[in-house]
C-alpha cells in the first residue's frame, strides 16, 4: 500500500508569506549582528594555522618513544609492539649494549633501529597497550605532512623527539652508534 | 580646473564627467558588493568568510583583497569556448548581459539639480524631460533577459538552455507585475519623469508608505528581474549546474557575475527613486535648500542599504520551485498589482 503523505495545511497567516519572510530576516539579522560583535577568537570557526583545537583526552596522535631523565631510551626492544601492531608498521632491530652509566644499563638491550611507518599506521594505540615498559605513547599531535613518503617513515630519533619542543625538553642529539634515520621533513608554516 | 574645462565646452565635458563618474561608480561598487555578499553571508551563517587573501602577503583588510584576487584570477584564466558553441553569440553574450544592466542607471538622478553661472546642471546622465523618463530603465531591464538567453543558447549545453528558458519565462511573467505596479505610481504622480516622481515624494511623502502594496510587488519583481535568490532560476546547483553560465570561464564569467551585481545596484537605484524618495532627505520637506552633496549622500545611503537588503534576502530565504515561482508570478503578483492599480485609480477619481 502506498504511504499517504499528509499534506500540511498552512493557515492564512502563513500563506501570506510576508510575516514569515520578515521573521526569517529578523533571525538572520540577529545572527549577523551577533557574529559581527563576537571577537574572532570566540567564534565557532577555528582559524587553523593560528588557532588550534585542544584535542580531547585519549586522543591518539603521533607516537613518542619515552626516555629516562638522562635521555636514554626506555624501550627495551622486546618486540611486543611490533607483534601487536595490526598494521604491521613497526620495524625494530635490537642491539646489545652494556654501559652501566645509563639508567637502562642493566637491561642490556635496546633498539638499534626503531621505525614506524606513519603512513601505514592506523593510530589504533595497540602498541601503547602492548608495551610492558610504557615506552611508547600516542599523544595529541596530529599534524603530519611531508613532501615524500620516505620522510614519513619515522626512525628512532624522530620518535624520541616528536614532542621535545612541545615538552620543552632539549632535542636529543643524534647518537653516533645509531644508523642515521631518514630526515624528518615536516612542512612547517 | 574642472570649472575651467567646464567653461570651454560645458555641455560636452559635463556629460563626460557624468558618464565617467556614473559608470565608474557602478563598476567600482559592484566588486565590493561581491565582498559584502561573501562576508555578509558568512556572518549571517555564523561563519567567518573569506579572509585569507592578503596584499603582498601582509595586508588582509578584512578579506577585501579577495575581490582583487578574484578579478586578477579571472584575467589569467584560460578562455575556453566549447567546441560546438556559437562563437559569435558566445562572445557577445556577456556584453549583452552587462550593458543593459549598466544602461538602466542613465536616467536616475543621484542628487538635486543645481544652478551654476546661469546653467542648470542635472545629476543624472540623461537630462530630465527627455520623454523617456522612468520607462527607459524598465525597458532596458527587460532587455537583460537577452543576455541570459543568448548566453544559454550560444553555449550549446542542455543545462544552459534549461536555465535560460527558466530565466526568460520568469522574467516575462514578472515584468507584468513590475509594470503594473509602476503604472499605479505613475498614475498618481501624473507623469513618469524621475524628477517629477521625486518632487512628488518630497511634497507628499514616500511611495513606500503611500502605496505599500505597489512597493511590495515592485520589490519582489525586482528580485525576479535581477535573477537573485529566491528567484535565481537561471542557475541551480543541484539541477542544472550553473545554468546559463555553465560554459563561461575567465573574464566572460567575471562579466556575467559583475552584471548581476550591477543589476542589483541599478534595481536598488530604481526602487530608491520610485518608492524611497530618490535623493530627498527624510523628515524634511524643504526641497530647494538642501545642499547638493547632502542629497547625493542621502541617495547613496538608501542605495547601499537596498543593496544590502538584496544580499540579506538572498541568505535568508530558500529558493522556490519552478512551478511555485510561476504560481507566485501569475496568480499572486499580477492580481496584486492589478488591485493596486485599480484601487489607486479609484482613489484618484474619487
Ligand atoms: S598505533 Fe596501531 S598501527 Fe600504529 S604503530 Fe601502534 S599498533 Fe601499529
Ligand atoms: S616500545 Fe615497548 S613494546 Fe615496543 S619494543 Fe620497546 S619496550 Fe617493547
């Protein structure tokens, strides 16, 4: 059976149109004046490069490889995150090392290469969940742009320094023992 | 210096100045009007609107640089002509749309006539008592449909044709209401010279108050004439793409867009002259003692306000369906204007 659509019966007042039109114009005028008198910073629009949205708690953005106070990496190259990663975008190569001056010294294992392909990553946070050492965190940064794919293949140095500026930490100098990671090529404005 | 040139060939140079000022004014006002439209619509919709373009990468001036950028962009765009288009018509169509829009302004007085060294100067392109009066802008306004139609026909595109046909049907049906509501006004004035109309309003008050029904019909029909929302049937994003100017690019498109805004200005000027007392200053009846510049300012203020109303209405009302439009044109506007005419005529012979 066909659906009967009930026709809306307008009252004579509505069918005059003009009162309704004037009412509508009053509404838009109100919006116009309100928007005009609102300072730019208080308007709904976030004017992106100058203003940024505060991301909510639990937002999963770019990764950070955490460090101890002395700057040594927390990661012990246990490969848990690599295993957990559904996108298979983490590449780890472990190395032995024994420098007892470092906090981490007793662990005797750390990543030689730690790479995350940021283009393959789906930002699911599984690596963060899997890590027994709390060494890898997903944080609130979401600005990811580069001129080529290779520079989005973040290496250990990139991952350790993603948030260095935001956190006010000194940027870790590139360790001579590590193979040089591909240049991180952020488009900065 | 201007007075010196004036004394050499007063008639000619005065005419020249008037033409330059008038055309210049229209051409200069139209682009900022696009800015008003874009920013105004943004404000109405709680947005911010275009504000990124900057002169020399620095001076943003509230997005006014977008007007310049748009104009510049139009000039540098590739000028495409579709393969099967009628090339000649395609070339003149933008001009056909633009020139009638521009011409309508010729008889509108922008200020009080004044005397200088024994000569009377009139602040309208064509002097009053020329026999055409306000019939002229109405007639020219009727020509504007050719711009749309020729543009639609020449681009050899079905969307364009549909848009053009719709626009012409709409214009033809709204011309009637327009004409009849103005006839009621002319009958009351006893003439159709703009000066006569304005002086009549100086003495007896604006026609907006004296013939509100006529004003309403005229105003609505002007929206249809200018092809503006809620009557923008020549185009329709969801049905016929950009309608009659689907195929136009670069400066041709720019001219079409400009024509629309010039049309708005001229329509506003017409409404001001006919119903809002032209250059007369509100709340004052002493027509001869007004300073000329004050009358010009008064005219401009009314004109700009009406231009804003055109923008304002566009961003308030949804558009009509085609049959609703025809319905309003023939079954509402036409009878209303007839009633207006009959009532006014009866009032005069009473
Ligand atoms: S966020 Fe998900 S996809 Fe990205 S590296 Fe971690 S586990 Fe892999
Ligand atoms: S980041 Fe955590 S889970 Fe991944 S290898 Fe390092 S310690 Fe293991």
